[in-house]
C-alpha cells in the first residue's frame, strides 16, 4: 500500500513526508507499519535522520516514526548522498546535470531580447 503524496513533497518545501521517504528508498510495497519499522531500524542502526518532533495525543512531542512523520528534506538527501557508492552517485549527478542543461536550452530558445536591436 503506497502512502499518499502531500504538499510537503514539493521540491521547494523544506520538509518531506513519510510517503516521500518511502518512495525515495524504493520501499513502496511495504505497509505503513512495516515501513515505520524499517525507518526506525535505519535511524537506530545506520544513522538515518530522525523525523521532526510531532505533537501526539496528550500534548507531548515524539520523534518516533509513524505515517504522519516529516523529515528535513536536506537531511534525508544528505544521508542518501553519503550512502550511495561513488560511481552511482556520479551517474545520478551526470543525469541531473544533463536534464538541467536540456531544460536551460529549451528555456533559452524562448527568450527574446527586450529593447534591443535586430541583428541582420
């Protein structure tokens, strides 16, 4: 059962949700309960960042993992960057660079000079 996608999963947001982390780790087939166990083990055994404290019943804060947990996006990505073998990380960087270059080229093609002169 895949988790829902929330507005916090937008790249511009500083935080990301349980479902975003689940997808990022390629664990979409795990139930939310099993995914919470998996994330707890990653936190305890492999230094994965803990979620932000959440307010639970009774007005207390918890950093335990649950389906409504949120993480600092940069911390999650930094952890992933540190766990990928260098050749794979380099390949992903090259792919991101190529995609960004294609995007910039496509946008540059639509630019028009304002107040300039025509070149004949």
